[in-house]
């Protein structure tokens, strides 16, 4: 259930009122039903607040942390049986979101999809201690943090994620590494999503040099599905010709973002035709139906 608080003052008193209403003999003794309350705000200015109330153990398959949890209370405290979240398959983890006395003790051991901000504190491996079921990992950098260990922290996750298939990058830090994949290894990753990769708010596009470097990295060599932004159409051919295991490529070419003549649609049609002329006849090239700048290529 979700409540809108009457005001932003006396948060603890308001949560206590909710908690007390669920501490009756009917809830606690007769049925052994327990609840947890989280007071959330969408930003640090607390411009919009809401309270979520749910039973524990947590039975939903997603634990999204897109907002700031200001306060948490429960009718059962620090009982490991009620802090386990075995049903959760999807988690968005930010170090700042798991600092209160209740949520800092939560356990997620059956995750299939994880979004994590780097760097994280050592508590991360206390909250998420198993990665053997993880299929998708989305990573990004939090601003104004010490970035010295982000590559090694990411590798620690990869070493434990034996079923990880897809690795997705978003905000990164150029001061740490021009190529976030450098030095990373995984026996299972076959899909790389780099289309949202950006440095300091600027979308990163791969030129010829970067495409060749990517094709020589361990994760690039074994990559079968690639989602990426490149500088120009020739870079698309560089990727296809150098990534020998690549079978599916979804690409943005920024030289088609602002066509000199005609519309974006006609420029994309021309790009599709050009690719058909350059690629083997067994390849398939199509425009995305939902993305004006997206081209999908199947390599056979």
C-alpha cells in the first residue's frame, strides 16, 4: 500500500502511527503477519513524499530504488528470516539507499537483473552475496566519488556471475578509463550494451580506433550481440569485420543524426541501402520501428 503523508514534519511519529496499527494481537500473535514501512522522497529537497507499506518477507520480484528512503520502520526487527528477499529478481542498488538500520540488513541472493552504481562500499557484498543466477548487469558511475577501484569492483562481480549474459554501461568517468571494458573478463558475457555510455553527460561514440580496440578486448572478442553508438557508417563495417563472433548489431551512427539533405528517415533509408551493398548477401539490415536512429543488422 502507498500513503501520502499529511506533511513532511514528524516523520517518525507518522510512521509509528502506521506501525502501531499493525501491532495488534490479530496481526502479530494470531497470524504472525509483519509489515515494513518506508518513507520515500523523490529528491533531497523532499518536494514529493510517499510511504510504502508492505508485508515481510518481501514477496515482490522487483526492488526498485529510484527514490530516496528517508526513514524505515518495521514490526519485526533484525530477524534474518524476514530480512531475506528470495523472491526479488530485479534490484537497483545505490550505496546511499541501503544505509538505514533495516534496509542495510536486507539480503538479495536470487537476483537475475542488477543495476549497480560504482564505486560501492564493502556492505554491497553483504547485501548481495550471490550472483550465480544473474543474467543482466547494468553499471554506472556516481558523481563525486573516489573512482580508483571501480574496475576491480566490477571484475569481482563478473568473477562470481557464472550465468551473466548481458553487460550494460551508462555514465562512466573518462578520468578513470577511456574504455570501461579494458581489463575486464567474463566467461559467460555475450551481449554488450554501450549505446547509453556517456562521459560527463556526453554520449560516447566509437570511432575507428575505439572500434578496433573493442574488437581486441576479451569481452569484445567473445561478443555476439552488440548495441553501440559509432561516429560514422564506416565504423559499422569495422565492427562487423573485426568482431568475428558478432551475430547481431544494433547501432546508432551519429553522422546521420543531423542529415545535410532531406529527412532523418530518408538518410536512414540510404544507410540501410549502403550497408546492404557492403555486407554479404546473407546479412539482414533493418531500420528500427521505435527508434528513428536505430539500425539492426543480423550477421550470418
